């Protein structure tokens, strides 16, 4: 039974191409892609009996009923794109005292009813008169010229949803064009119709969730949870794509995904946990399927590098003698260098990655670590730091900063008394300002250590002092190692590998930052304890997010907590199906519990401040964990038995005459090196040479490489250059023909020296082509080739060759290199627009996706708008941000989230004329080189960068430009 108060159902803007054709014919215009009309006249209201609506209840075991409303469109919409989302407003929804809205309608999905469009060429020729033949001619021309023309049309729209209760439903439908109508539906009881409706709804819901997950630029926690939870509550089968587990083709690559926190790994573990599946993708019961009764498996059979030949005297900084050999070492050398790095990081919110683009979820790793160990850089520290600090370094055994890395700050003091007094004062102030914090002295390795902590590890700061060195860390294990190294002198500085690094990159260089990652530290990342605990803590992160999601969904559906003093407990959530029955069953005995509104892991603490892996005790593992790790160990033993240490040095310097510019010289080495295990690329590089090719003044990008390839004959230098231009977009390189056409437009050249034999060995002299004078040949396909004086140069554009050849010369460089390159400043260039458009599109799409994610939480989780951003932070583990740098706000008139960076209802598809990405603002050009020796790989990069003042000025200008562009 359906009662309605309707407004005119809106369709999409109609395509009035025959009008455009008529105008074109009358005006003598050339017919191209005909424009679409921007709108169409409003449609009259549909009769009530033309709208189909039904709501069915199942048996008592079904928690939801299912309803569908379908309404026809007065005029079909010729489009293959999906229609806009139909919003379902529950007119009976009420607001509780805590701001939560409680209603009866949930999980709506929109759908289109389509029919195919018959092409004009397949329809009968109409009788003359009333412009019918003219319209047919126009449609035929349009059919031929418009390959992207729609093949289907939408004739009706449909919305389906679940509901609770038996009373009549009162609701309102709307889309972006306005209100469609208000309806009242009386549910009917029919188990058969309910089953049919549920099947259709589930098919659409899970398909829509799959599309959202595939398009998401954020961790799709909400979409995955809803599929898993609703499958469990309704009895609908999990879709195959949800449970499919792709076997990794490369275990080495899959291991790196775990170490880097790749979304492909974290999302898979979250989906399994949400659906109550084990690692074998089989449903798990409330009891553990496997006990942790196996010993830790053995690590890979690591092969030790032969000892290097070292001089007797090597200058090594004293602070390195207090670093355990299994730790990485990030040394600043002076307090001033540390301030420079801290200020650079602060300019980008503690995330250096923001210099290129903004991720959807903020990277708070640096800030979280500083907060956890209670080290704050204030004005007092800036003033007195240089007088009390001689040297400073960050050391640790892992780099998992977003969830409690095992690391600390090592300081060599110039005045131990002042430094101790200052840090003790700060630690007391921290303890007094936090009711949950305690500050006390503890004994570690027989020595007194100051310990500042909270129960959830939000604060976990050990401060140890020994022989003028201070060590502040979150790891008790690292404190023990700090003292042990002071006693037995078996430090990083005493290892042959580190001593070799200081012969290759001597301390006398006075680098701003010197970073060293020893083999022992890299092996530690792949140790059984680290890898197994890393997988366990990803599951623990999933558990925390799931509890937040389950609480909110139960709250939205009106499940009242037993006490107003706190949220629902885990047992209630499991019993009502908001969490799987296997939730909380872990082999290590840990779990989650609520602390007020927060959720904390019983062993690891609060998310973002997990117990460092170095301090986690793992004695036993499950058979599945042991088998999983043995595969990794066996693969590394066979394919990668030796890990080479990595050296990285950065030196900053001023640019004369440009106070807002800096030059960064970055030097990296892998030494000692075993090239064979790095595959084909390393084997195809030729030996280093001093050959350097001079580039034409208008070459914006130039690259050269010394290669050894069978196709090109003996070792040969390849070089290329790209002129300043607006190149084809990446999508223009889709397919062989489009790639060919795109390359023809690119003002670039590719050359070799000395002349390789590959082109000359082609049959019928195809490599030489037809001579056109001046050493120039025209090849098949419109390619030009110049051959003279040992050079062979190719380009699709003859003018590019002629303008380049006068400058082309092989010169002798001061240094040896295998690969060299240069990128000029893109600032103000034509190529800047191309790069800027790519970066803008990426950022704008991320911004749109994030707004869609916020809308999903309001529409489906029924979150109050003022709680949405905080809730997103809880389930993601960090705040979300706009890819364009704006702030997300909720528009109460439209009920949609938007970004202030859009300055309108949606982000523009194309970058505004004056918009400039931050990457292009700070990047002012650079040179790079790479050199492969028999026993080491060396890379050098020199960058000219703009600092904060110029970046801020350009950002403000961009914002004003974007605002003006959208107003216009």
C-alpha cells in the first residue's frame, strides 16, 4: 500500500543534439561533437499508480525487512553513466540526547532501470515532413562522429533499503536536483517475497561496496565492515571478491608490503577479521582454531659479507660508540642541524611526503613518537640547546612510527648538569599536566632510569644517562642495549661495515644528516619475532577499528547500552551480530577493552602508541604462523641471502643571492654490494665512465646511461632530452596507435654514442631510411635519424634534431658515473602545466573520494556531522585531510560534505590557471647520477629547493586564484 506526496521526478539534462545540428546547418558551422543542453523543462508529477513500492517482512529470525521504490522518468536519459545517488530520509527518525539519530531505515542503494538505444542507422527511414529527415541526418552524423555516444538509456530509477519494525514507513526521496517525493509504505509479511527482495538488495549493495572499495583512495574500513557485518546478520553469503585471497607471486615483495604497511596487506587482514575468517579464509568459531604451541621458527640463512680492507686509522664520531650494532643511526652532528631538520618537517606538518602530495590519512608518525617520549622542541630548547648538546642522533631497530616504533634519541651532552636539569623539569611538567601519567625511577640493568608513562602507552618515556650520554626512548630493551654497549664496547662504531662507511663517506664532510642502516638492523626487520608480531598488530589495529564501527552501527539502530555511563560491551555487540563470533580470540592471549569511549589493546596499548616490537615477548607461535614465516625465510635464504647496508648523507647550503632557496646535496651508497641479486637491471648497466653529454639550452630534461645490451652491441652510451613543452597526458599512451601518435607530438630526442649497430642491422636498410641531406634520414613512420661523427640521434620532429645537434658533444666529467641526468626548474615552464595538471587531478580526486567517504558515514552509519571527522580519525588511526589542502565542512542545506578548497559544490576537473602544486613551488631543478662499481652502488642528487616563506606566498596565491576561478 502506497500513499504519496510527490514532486516531479527529475531526470538528467537531456541531449538536444537535433537543435544543435539545426543551428550548425543554419549558421554554416563545422559539425563536431555537438554540445549537450544544460537542463530540461521540469516533468509533471507521475501518477501514484505508476510508482511501484513494496516492503516485506520475513520470519522472526530476520533482523531487517526489505523495501523497494521504483519510479519512471517522464523522459529517458541517454547515458551509460550511473545516475546520482538517491537519498532516503527517514521522516520518523528522532534525535537522542547524545546527538545520535535513531530511525528505522538503513543501508539504501540506488539503481537504474535501463533499455538499449537502437542506433539511427538501424531504424526505418521516416516519412518526410516536420523536420524528420533533417533530424535523421543529424542523428546519423552524430552516430558516426561520436564514438562515445551512449548505448543505453535510463527509463526509471529504483531505490532499495532495509528497515526495522512492523509499523508503516514514512520517508522522503531526493537527489542532487531536489526532492522527488514523500511516501508512506505499509510492510507486508511474506517470507518468499522477503527472500527475493533481500537477494536483490544484497546483490546491489555488495556490488556498490565493491565499486567504492576499488575507487577508494583511503583504507575502505567502513565499506568492508558493512559487507561483513550485514552478511553475518542477514545470512547473505559473502561475495567471492570479498573472500578471494590472491596468492603472492613474489614472497619477497609481499614481505616488503608488510614492512611498509601496504594497503593491500592491511585491507586484507581487516576484511578477514571483520568477517570472522581465519588466514585460510575459513569461518572461525568462538574458540581458537590453533594454539600458540610452536617455537619461533628460524630466521633465513643469512650469508655474511667478506670483511673489507680498511685503513688503520678511521675518523669516527664519539656518539657512534654508544649505538648498538643492530640499530639504524640517524646523526645530525650538531643541534643546529637538528633544528634545520625539525623546522623542515614542521613546515609540512611532520610529514615530508606532503612536499609531493597530501595523502588522505595524515602521517603523524614523527609527532606521535615525540609525544610518546615527551620530547618537545620549544623556544627555551632552541635558545639553550647548542650550549648543552654536542652531538645528537636518532637510533632504533624499526621504523614503524605510526604505531609505536622501537627508537630513541641519543644525545652527547656538553653540559650534563644543565641538560639533566632541563629534561627533568620538562618531564615533571608533563606528569603534572596529565592525571593518568606517572613519573618514577626504575632499575634497568642495575642502573637508575627515569620512567614517564601512562597505562595506554600514550606516554612511554625512559630517560637513561651514562658517561655524559643521554638516551630517551620508548623501549626498555633499547635502554638495556644502551647500557650494554657502554660496558662491552661492542657498538656500531666497532663493526667493519660502519668503519667502511666512514671511509666512503668520511666524518670530515660535516654532513647535515648522516644516516646508516646496517645489515644487522635490516635482518632484524625480517626476523621471525618482528614479522609475526607485525602481522599480529595489524590484526589488533583491525580489532580496534571494528569495535568503533560496531558500537556506532548498534547505536544508530537503537541498541541501548546497559548503562548510560559507557558504550556497549563486546559481548553485547557479538551477541547481536555487530561483531563476528570469533572476535577477540587471539593466539597471544591479548584482546581489546574500552577505556571510556576509547578502545585499547590489552597488551599493546592505544593505537598510535603500541608497545614497541623490541619490548614484545613472543615465545610461542601457532602452526599457521610458523608455516607462514618459514616460507619467507626459505625464500630469502635462496634468493636474497645477503642484505647490503645503506648509507645516506645530506648536506644543505645556501644559494648565493637567493635567501629563500637552499641547495641539498644527497649522497647514497649501498656498500658492500652484491650486484647479482638485484636482477637484470644491474647486469645491463655498463661500467662507470667520465663521459658526459652536453645538452641544448632548451632541454628541460636530459638523461644518459652507459648500458651493455646484446641488442645494441658493445657497451654504449644512450642519451635523451625533452624540450620545454606541454607533453601528451598519460592516458594518451593507451594502446599502440595512441602511443605512436603521442610520441609524434613529444619534442624529444633519443641518441647513442658511439653509434650502436642495432638500427644498421635492420633488413633492407630500414634503419637508415631515405637520406634528406645534412646527415639526416627519414625512416618509416615519420621518424628522423641523424648519423654523423659517432652520434646516432632519433626524433619524430626534424626541427628538434636541427636545434639540438649544434650543442651535442661528448665531454669528460670530473666524476665517474653510470647514469647521469638533469631536470631544470619547472617553475614558469610549459612542462610545469603538464605536471601541475597531473598532480592537481590526483589531489582533486582524493579530495572528492574523501568527501564521499564522509558522506557514507553520515548516510549509512548515521553519524551526527559534528562527530564524523573525529570518528574517521578513530577508525583510520589518524586524522583525514583534503588532498587540495582545504578543510572538510558539512553543508546542512544539501546534507553533503565538501572541502573549502573547492570554493563550490565540487572540485573543478581542470586545475585553475594560477593553481600551482606545492611540489612545483619548492622544486627549482636538480642533477643526479648513479654509479655501479663491482662492490658498491653510489647515487648523488643535488636539489635546489624553496623554503617556507615562498611556499606560503604561492599557496595563498593559489587559494585566491581557485576562489576567483570558481566564482567566475
